[in-house]
C-alpha cells in the first residue's frame, strides 16, 4: 500500500513537471512564431517602401526628361519671335520666383543641430533641441535679409511651404526632415551673414547650446520645388 502511494506521488510529480515543460515549450514556440511573424511583416513593409521609392525615382526621372524636352521645344519655338521670347523670359523669371526652377548663386549655408549636452542633466531638455519654430525664425530672418531662394535639407521653400513639428522631426513640403538642418540661402552673402549679429536669433540659439554654424559661399545650388502649386482660392482680378 505504501509503495502504491509513493508511486502515485512520483507519477503526480512527473505529470506536473511534464505539464510545466509542455507549457513552457508552447510559450517559447508562440514567442518564436510571433517574432518570426513580426520580422516577416517588417521585411515585407521595408521591401514595399523600397519598391515605391524606386517607382517614384523612375517616374521623377521620366518627368525631368519630359521637362527637358519641353524646354528645348519652347526654346526652338521662340527663336524667331521676339514677342514669344519675351513671354518665355517672363515664365522663366516667374519660375525662379515661385521656386519651380533650380537656381544657383552666392549666399550662405546655415546649419542647426541639437545640443551635444546631456539632456538628462538639463532642467528643460526641450531647450537643447532644434524645433520647427527655430527653423521658421531663421527662415524669416533670411527673407528679411534679402534671400532670393531658400531650401532646408534640399527641400525648396515656396509660398505654400509649411514647416510643421512632427515629434522629433519636422514636416517640410510633406517630407519628414530631421536634424541637423542645413538651410541654404541665395543672396548677397554679406547681407545674409547679418544673421550672426548681436541679439539675433542665431545668438539666442547658441545661448541654449544649440549647434549653429554659418558659412558664406559663392556657389550655392538650390533645387526646384518638386510638388504642385495649386491656387484654389486666389484668382486674378481680371478673371
């Protein structure tokens, strides 16, 4: 009788151990399957993004080629017509002003980067980061100083450009842009460099330990705006 009790206890312990082992194995398998599934989904999403990016780049190249061919046709069509040449010059000048053509010239390059100080040691960690309002303030100062064309991380600033905070990044022309922010501006370098004046916004940023640099250049290239400018509400007075 005693032996039967011992056997029953041993069998019970073995069953308990076996049950625990099965549970652990099931959890391990489920965890592994979940991780594999997540990795599979991430890889698929990454591959899909790359495919869309490739399609976009191919379409953009096709668009550039079509624009080049159109430009050649326009140039050929106005060669012997002074009136059409005048109209063509107005179109070209207008595209420069609104940002629809690539431009080059002298100017400055302003770079803004987050502070290298230890954020955890600061009473106000956000003061060590470059915000959308910081970028916007520098853009406004460049405009006031006579900048004729401006870009931020190769995104052309046009009349409809929005500079919006998106967490640790900034949304410019619908594109996500992160620090450091390289701001290019074409204009009279000496005049644009006045941003470094005492009491200016760059000096304020430096007081918060934001990384700031301003360099003059005689050869700055600013890309054209690649989006679509569509005025829905502003109409010509004569329309």
